[in-house]
């Protein structure tokens, strides 16, 4: 069995998944769609990059990472659905949505955690190396929050407005508050932080070795999204034992302690040591060395079907 995986080349999470999948499954991975038994469309939105010849003559698997209902293109989905043998989704919420739009089988398999990258490191040393003051209460957010078409409109599915409300609540009892921002398209949140006179540090598109130090520097990490497939930040923060709170999106309820999943704009909660350990224990179940076998078995099942 050989699996060809379509790569996005967009400096996004699916590219990392592609590289890690290739590393851990070199025996079944192929970069040549001609020799593949299965085509894995990991960035589903780029399905037209493959000639229709391959889509017609190969078994096609599509990963739907997450869906924003307001942006869902039903016509585009239906056109691609013709070629699909099976869907893969990372969470139940995505399953529930797309199951209303297809009769094709869907399987839920969560993302994996690369423990070699995302494991606990010394917080004080990380702050020192990044130049982050030790006396600041650091809240992290490393996800884009602004639409690309004008670089000012909030990307509402990421909940940047909810993030600001959360930060305003934290500011009430943390006068040493400082926000650590990562990623790109952070214009909306930066503007709002400046309006609220809240200190921030912005490290745009930091490499993964620096991003790891950014996580370690956080006293709290906040996921404020309305829709997610992961996000991978939940797994990365949990794997590094970083205190994290999240809205009820994606894999939050599978990974985080129950106390840490709530409407972050309306309530404030600081994770306890018990919460952190529980989240860490849960995320280790997704260690790539073992979890990737679920994907291999998934593809084997498709390959064996007539």
C-alpha cells in the first residue's frame, strides 16, 4: 500500500502534519501519485491541484480540519465529494457538520503530538533567552486573528473579540499583565490591546524552537476560537505543561481538564496544578509514535476495500 499526501505549501499546520507523517511512515508514503493506491488530500481546499485522472482512478481520502458554517461552500464541497471514498476529521464537531452534507463514510482520528518537540522546558530560562521580563504575567496567543483581505477585519472563527474580553477580565486582577503574541495576521488583536492600554510582545512567525520557548514563557495560554479542528495549540501547550483554557472547540474536551473548557469571554479560571497534570496525561495518549498507527490502520482499511 502506498499513500500520496497532498501538501499545502502554505506555512500552515497541514504542512507540519505532512512532514511528520512522511517521517514516521516512510514505508508507505510516496511523493508520486502515479504509484499511490490512496490519495490523501490533507489540504482539502487544494484538491483541484491534482488532475482529474488521479481523482477518478485512485482511492481518495479528504481531511476536513474544521468548518466555519458562515463560510461553508456547499457547491465546492459537493463537486469534490464525487471523488471521495472516505473522510477524515479530527473532532466530533467537524464530523457532525459534514455528515449533513455527504453520504460518504467519515472517521474521527485526532491529530498527534510530537513529544520530541512539545515537552516541558524551564520557564525562567525560556524567558531569559527571549528577553521576556520575569515579573510579567504572560498570557499567550499564537493564532492568527485577522482576515487576509484587508488585515483589519477580525477573523471571527478564531474569536479575537472573545480573546480581548478574556484579557480585560484578567487585567482586573493582574496589573503586571503582558500578552505574548505569535503567528501572523495579528492586526486586530494588536489594535484592541493598544486601545485597552495592555502591554504586549509580538514575535511574528517564530521558528518552532523559539515557539517552544514562547509557550514555556506563558503563565496562561488562551484559546478563544468559535470553530476549530484542533487547534494544535491545545496539544502543544498541554504537552509542555503550560496552563491553558479554551472555548469548547475541536479537541478541547478530549485533552484539557474539564474545568479548563468554558466560554472564556464570560468567565475567568486559572488552571490548577491538577488541571495541568490531567491535560498532560491526556495528551500523551496522542504521542505520534503510537498514534500514527491509527492513521496507518485507517488507510489499510480503505486499501483493503474492493
